[in-house]
């Protein structure tokens, strides 16, 4: 049985899906067009480059086919890129290159040990007291450095059959106090499906916190409607939304509006970034990102060293430079704007500060 607060949110969601002329008088919510925005996303490099006034010769390493991990870029995100700049940091994150096909030692298809952490039915157990649900394999953008770009969603992602078993496993373990919805991106679920999943989690008494890891408020801000905010806020959980922005120019006016909607719903909003060569591996960029996040009501959380996923080696930043960048951020920013510089090591029960790894004798990369 879905709790009353979730059911009310689902009712609001259905009401928000009416045609524009059917919107109740005085309502501040509008019909969500995020699915239309996603349908219009760029799916081929030629179309994106044309929109940016770039020809193929400007990017000699361009991979037009990108087998197995096709390009996907919402038009609103592309609009934040600088026309005519083949080295634009937003473009670099999404444009497929032939370098992705090169095998590199130490880079694997399962860089953070997701497969070994899977206990079945879309449920991953890595950290004490927390469980991660692969809510969907879909994303609104295909980031070329994605650590799950090779994840077997067909066999490990949630389906209607697997959901019941995964929820039962969580219910049987009173040591789990927090559930993390991940993917893919959990906000790719529409409000009805997301509300049903949250409602079923709501019925498990030992759960205290709900965490949602999502990039949609940044790359597809139209997804953050009033109805979604009511849905996320209308539970007994302490709910955190962890977004993913790597560069300050990703946070345009529409993303800022989406993030302020989330904060206006009394949701905690944090950001995690990935340190990426040619994107944000500069002190000024990371300082500006921290300031911009705070202006949008978001606190920096993690700055990840790149997970060594097959196909992303050209994004790697050396540990030496990463540590220097982290030290510079501590000198230049107030502590609450300095993200923790970490690396995820498979089989270890927490993210590890990069400085601790080095101090304990781990080799620099």
C-alpha cells in the first residue's frame, strides 16, 4: 500500500501531465516537457558539430560510430557549449573519440567493483548501512568517462520482477538505514514509476534516508518540475539529491532554476565531480565551480579521481596534479566549498581520500 504522502504526490504528478489548457487555475506547475527535450537530443556527432559551427576536420580523433556507447546530448546542454571551439570543456565530456577504443593497462570494464558488489536483482552492497539500487539503465547524457559505460544493465538492472526481490532483501536487513537510487539515472523514471518505488521503500521501517544520484538537473533541467519536488519532499525520509556537475558553465540559468526548486522543497543538494583532463583540471575552473554551485544552493561533496574505466584513459589526471589542485582549493576557498578529493578502490568499504592513499604508500598514478 502506497503511503498517503506518496499517493498525494502521484496524484499531483498526474494532474501536472494535463494539457496546458487543462492546468488548474492558479497552479504554478506546468506540463512537463522533459521527455520531449530528451527525444530531441543530439544522437550523432555530425548534428552536434554542425550546431556548434564545427567541421569534422576540427576534431581529427572524432569517432563517428562509437560502437556500443552511442552519443547522447540534450540540446539545452549543447547550447551551453562555445560555438566554434573544438576544445570546449562541455563538448569534450560528450564527444566520442577514437582514443576510447585503445586498450590501456589498468583500465577495465568494471573499474569500481560493481559486479562483485551485486547481490542480485539490481541491488549493490558496498558500504556499511547503505544499499544501492540500479533504478534504470537510462541516462539523459552519455558522458564518455562514465564508470558504468560497460555495466550489464540487461542482467543486473531493476525490472518489475527484480524490484520485489530487491525490496525484500532490503526489508530483511535492519542494518540498512539508507538507500541510494542510482543507474543510469533514477530521474529517468517518470513520476508515477519513481513514486511507486519510493512508496515501497517508504514501507520499510528501518530506512531513514533516501539518496538520489542524478545528472538530470544539470543536463535536462526541465525534468525538475514542481510535481517532482513535491514527490521527493513528500516522504518521512531525510532525502538528499546528489547532482553531478564538472564545470561551472554546465550550471546555466535553467539548471540554477532546477536546483533552486529542489532546495525550495527543503531537499539537501550536494555535488560530486570527476577530475577530467582538459575539462576541469585547473585551479581557476574548480574554484569557479565551487562558487557557482553555492550560488545555486548546492554544496560541493566529492571530487573523484577518474575511475579507470575502459575507454576513458585520455581523461586521466595524474595523482600528483590532483593533490596539488586539492591543496590549492584549500588555500583559495572556504572549507565548505572544498570537495573531498577521493578515489574509489574496489572492495574497500568507503571512498578513500587521495592524500591518505599516498601517505599510506600507494603508488602515484
